[in-house]
């Protein structure tokens, strides 16, 4: 063989191998992306964009599903439950009186910017939240820890660095779910050298298994493997791309075509398509949520209990479940799901009863009905696959008693901001439990301390507050459960919400996905997920 011909053939062979290698990094989903070690880029389809990538200032799952890849907390949850396990803290000690928690931090951890993770970083994060006095911005901190530094109800008295790898929390009073609260996504530890910058929410820096790469608003967010992650066996993927596809059916079509690998918000009516397709698999997230309609109890006519009770009687939950959930939900009668300790099963249902609703409206002085705004969710969420359709069903029910409901909506970020600010007289929302404790539903969503943060109904009942604070303070689980049951009975009578459903959220993905375990709290890290 002549040398020139041999060189030509060699060049063709090298070029062919190069092109073959390039095909594995296409923008399509798992086809070509997985390797023997599970590498590649997982493309995750979701119904809405993140509001921010600063976990301390958001309250929505669309944001947390991204921040969970970038940040870590002192303690974490088991991958399939709300049992507490070590994370940035390897171990901890609790004083007998429940007022002092000492955390021993993991060695060799660095932030993505190269700064060392240490006790001082933990202290600065908690100071950032506790000293802010900004209830709207740091809603979760205020909700879970009783306000801010200097407030009468503030739980955390002091956070102190004992040495570089030891941090000590002193509480003003015992808080039974304190460890579970610390494991929540909003209390992830960020790089102190970056979190005060104005664009931190768009350029996040944590210690997690993936690092932030890019964000194209309304389209994609990319995170890539953290090569310096403290657990050298993780992550198994090279990265994750979060792709916004607003329509549930369009998102499923993208999975079927291999354009994305995994999606949330599967229409219950589309479950059959997934089961019948050998290239796909169905995932069910354990139910730990509630979808609800909330009233702003400070706005007329919803400042009258009888009006709120009347609307509870106008909602046909069974029909809504049949039409929009395809058997993947159960009717709700309390603000927390039955899977949570302290659930009160003795609470009576507000049965669907138009005549009863008319009686209550007459008693309240609204015999001929009234005009109102009903704010509908703009994005599909696990507890509300199609907010617009559910709103239309409610609108039709209300007409039976002369209530004319105008359906209003906004983009997801502004929707949450406006509802939090009290602008919506009646709104649709939901909640996926963050830590598996009743406190995270009742105190976070319906206590007077949470008005301005997560208590969007602005509900204020002193008796409920007393019960919830007592339940926080005692470590006796049986006593806590009884206190929560009493609180639910009062809340049921006051009716600040119409609890709609507890859903079993469905996800669909490629059959190549391994190691993905949907967590009850609604989001999880993809560190152990592979594409094979």
C-alpha cells in the first residue's frame, strides 16, 4: 500500500471515530447520552421556569428541583423518606434540654468557587437570614423559625462557630422538628463570598454534586458535574439540563421522541401511554401534599366565615378528581395529608351541598351571590395538573348560587409574589411537605407568625397559634399529635381554605434511567441517577 493512500485511509478512520464520539453529546435525550458509568446529560422537562436559584428566597418546586443539585444542607433526608441522615454535618449532639445542637462538619468540602466550607460559612448563612427582617424575601426562614432575630417568637437564639469544623446552635425554646427544618432546601449553605451579590439568584454557588453553568430564561437551565465534589463516587451524570415545556402533553411527546429523558407533571390520563411503551417507565412520587383553594380572610366577602363555609359546600371534589386526576388523588378535608403524623381523621367533610351553601350565604348577607376574582395557577404542579381547568369547574359550581367568578392568572413568579402580598381575594395553590412534619403544614401555612411569608390566607387564630407553639415545643410525639388534631378541628370550622386533594404525582421517563427515586418532598438530587 502506498504511503499516501495509507495516510488517506487513516485520516478517514480517525474522522469517523471523532464523529461517532461527537454523536454522544447531542442535544437529544438519553439516546447516545449514557455510558457504562452512567455518564451523559440528563434532560429533565418541567412545566415552568425557576423563580430564582437562591434557595433561601424561593418557595416553589420549579426552583428547588434545580437548587437541590447545586446546594447542600447540614443534614439531609433519606432518598425515599423524611428520616434524617448526615450531609454537610457528619454527626451532631443534642443537649438533654433540647436547647443546644452541636454539628461536626465534614472535612474536605469546598464551595464551587474554591472557598472552604467551614463553621464560619454556616454562621454567615444563618446571619444572612436571621438579620434580614425581610419576611417576603426569606419567607421560609420566618415560617420555620418563628420570625427573625429580635422577634419574640424567634427560635434560634445564637449560631456560633466553636472551631473551623464545629458549629453550635442555641435555641430560645425547644423545637421538635428542628433537625427536619434544617434539612429543608431553603436552608442550604451558600458561599458567603457570593450570596450578597445582586445576581446570586442567577449565578448560584454551593457545595453540591453539580455546578451551575447557564440559564436561558423561560427555556433551559444547565448544571454540570462538580469534579471536586467531596464524595468522589458522585455524581454519576455529567450534568443535568432542565427544559421548560409548559404543556403536559407536549412534555410527554418530547419524552416519547427522545428529546428529553424525564418529565414531571404527567397528565393522569396519559399514564396508559407510558405503560404501553417499552421504551418508557412510569414513576410515582409518594403523596405528601395538598392542593387547595385559599381565601384572603382580610378581604370581603371572605372575611365572613359563613361565606368561606358556603364555598366549601359548593366544591364537588369527587367530580374534580374524576375529571382531572384519573384516580391519582383523594379528596382532602384537612390542610395536611393522612401520611403525616397528627392527621385528624375525625374531621367531618364539607359535603357537596348547594342548598346548605345557599343557607350560609343568606346568613352572611349574600343571598343573591356576589362578584369575585378566582386566581388560577398558571403552571402544572404535582397537586394541580391543570389549574385552569379546575378553576373553570369551580367557576361553574359557584354560578349555581349567583357567585360570578372571574378567572385571573399571572406568570408563575408574579403569581406567587402577588398572592403572598395579599392581592388575591381567592386563589389556587398547593403545598408539598418539606420535612414530613405536621408543623410544616399547619404552622408554616396557617399560623399568624407566617402571615407575610407562607400564610397566604392571612389567617389568624390565637387558639390555633397557642396549640401549634405548644406542639413545636414538646418532644412527646403522642402529645404533639393530639395538639395538631385540635388545631385541625378549629381550622376546619374557620375554613380559611377549601382543601381540594392529596395527589399521587406521576412522572414519565426513559427506560434507560436508573437510580432515580422520586422523593415525597417533591424534589431530589440527581447525584445517583444514571443513563444506561
